[in-house]
C-alpha cells in the first residue's frame, strides 16, 4: 500500500494522473500547522509532532497558506465562525480550548465549523489530533483520484 501511495504521489507531482480532467494538487511535502491565538499554550507541541512538521505563528487568518492545518488556540465560537467563513472549505480547523471549558463551548466550536476541538492538556494529545487531520487531508485527496488513469 505504501509503495502504491508513493508511486501515485510521484505521478501526481509529474502531472501523469488526472482526476476529473485535471491533475490533483500535490499536498505540501511537510505539513505545516498555522497557529492563531495563544502561542504559550503550544510551546511544547513541536517535539510531539512527526519529523518534518512545522508549527508557525500567524497574526491573522489571511496569513494561512493553502494546505496548512489551522490551529486556533484559545478560540471562541465567533473565532471559529470567522475562520470558517474566511478559509476555503477544505481547510482543516483545529481548536484548542481550556481543559475546564464547558461542554457548550465544545459543541459551539464544532457546530461553528471546527473539524476538531481539543481540551487543553498534554501536547501529545493535540499532536495526535493534528496528525489525524493530516491523514484526513490526504485521504480526501486520494479519494478524488481516478485510479484507472494510473495504468
């Protein structure tokens, strides 16, 4: 399976595989987590992410680049609503909230469009959710390919 994915990645990068009449866009080689909000809450995060991952602070939503996972640290419902209305629908939005946050906040940010809501705690838990978001990004990309054109 891994060999097949590597081969498809090479073919897509070279433009050989077409989906719906056009080449599928290649994902960033190394995932990037764009962090908006309280940076102090994620200081230890990079050491729990896989090799090659980058965490970069952003000042506003307009600083998000295509393919990045957006981490809203200390966000409220209105922050998620703003992110979802500003960013492309395919953007993954992860929200980090306080450990003691009420269930209404969790439900609110998820209803507003967050893909994941993580209550504060150990950075390894947040890293696990970010890796899962990346896997969903890649699986959605592969699901859209017409594998009949790879032969």
